[in-house]
């Protein structure tokens, strides 16, 4: 589907839309059902353009109303939705479409109408004066500057070239095109081809003599360690035997255990020394005699009241 048909569908769905009667989604689904020749890409494009025009209708109305009051007096009112679609594409979708596709959309329509509308709408004085003021009444100034005017001003040089091209087309000014020369075809140099080199005979790979195996003594423990372990065990056994013989054949005088008589004398000596150390000490006072249990206690008013409340509480618990 070409650009003219896609733009026609975008304008036609806006022409048949009445916000007082139709809903946005219902009208869109009904239009897509009626036009079954639309592909998936065309459906998505028409859907986005229609929903965007309905959403931002107040922004486009400012431009369209001003255009018909000043420069669009000779244009038909039936083309208002066409101008609305082009206004939406130039403000919100130009970065996504690119200048080439936008140029193709514009070239499918009448040259005079397109030149009048774009020259009026994309004039920098109009954008930065009354259009900006009217948009600031609808949205905040920061949103208008960053989302609406700044992207449009960035594309303004290329859009002015498009307006200039439309003006030249109206004036029948022939645009001289440079004749493109045929590209130079490279030719190979006439160089003598080298002779193929002769493949040399492969040299025989020298064979190595078999190496000697590693002797087993390298990983085995030395014999000296075994001899030392045997000597150590034999000397230990010999020392244990000698110790056993010496303990069994010791003299009676070397017996370290004391007799009962010696133990009695030592205990007697220790008791005498302890008795010498025990001096007279200060005797503690005896405890006073115990008091009788029947001591009269004088109760004050608070104690009497507490005791009466305690008896009353016990009686209530017994009754329960």
C-alpha cells in the first residue's frame, strides 16, 4: 500500500468519527473490520495516528483554526482533517517516520494546499509567538517547550527545504539535476603470473632412543630408616627390662613408704605445734533470750481498714 492510500485512510477515519456518537475503540475496530485490505503495518499506523489525533485534538485545533482565519481562506473545510493528520505527523511522529516518508506523504496531495499550510504552520515567527502562547494555555510551558517546540525546531531546516521545493514546483522552476557518471570499473593489472613453487620432499622425523626407566630406589624409603627404627625399638625394650629389674631388686632401706609408728609420731608432733599456735580469742556475746509470741501489737486506722478489707474479701471468695 502506497503513502497516498495510507494517508487517505487516516483522513477518512477522522471524517467518519463523531465523538458524541462513537467511542474511540469502537469506531476504530469498526473501521478496520470494514477495510479488510489493510495490512498489519497499515492497521498499526492508522490506529496510532487516529488515537494520537483524538488525544491531541486541542493542539491541532489551535493550528488549523488559525490557518483558516489567516492564510487558508481559499482552502476547503473538508480538508481540515488532512491538515490535522499532517500537523500530528510533523509534531509527534517526524522523528520516527523520517523526512523521506513525510516528504512522500506531502507529495501525494495538492501542491498549493500543502505549501500554504506548511508555510503558515512551520513559520518560525508563528511557532514562537501566538502558537506557543495558545499551547501554553492547554499544557505547561516546560512540556510545550521540550515535547512540542524543541523537536519541531530541530527539524525546521529540512522542513523549510521541503517548503522551498513546493514553492519552486508551483512556480515551475526546473531543478537542474547533475548527470551521474557511471562508476569506474577497476581492471586487473597485467602482471606476469609467478610459477608455482615446487613442493620440497618431507624430511624424515628423527627417532629418539628409548630412555632409561626411573629406578625404584628413587621412590622407596632408604634402608637406614628401617635400621634406625629397629634399633630404637630394641633399646626401648632393653630400658624397660632394666627398669623392671631395678624396681624388683631394690633394697629395704630404699622403701619410701613410712611405718605406722612413724606416722603416729608425726601426727603427734603436728598436733603439738597446732596447739601452740591456737591463742585465746575474744568470745562472742550470747544470744538474747527469745521473746514471747503473745506480744500486743498496736494497730492504727489504716491497718484496721486493711485487715477488715482482707476478711471481707476472703468471705466473698468462700461464698462463691
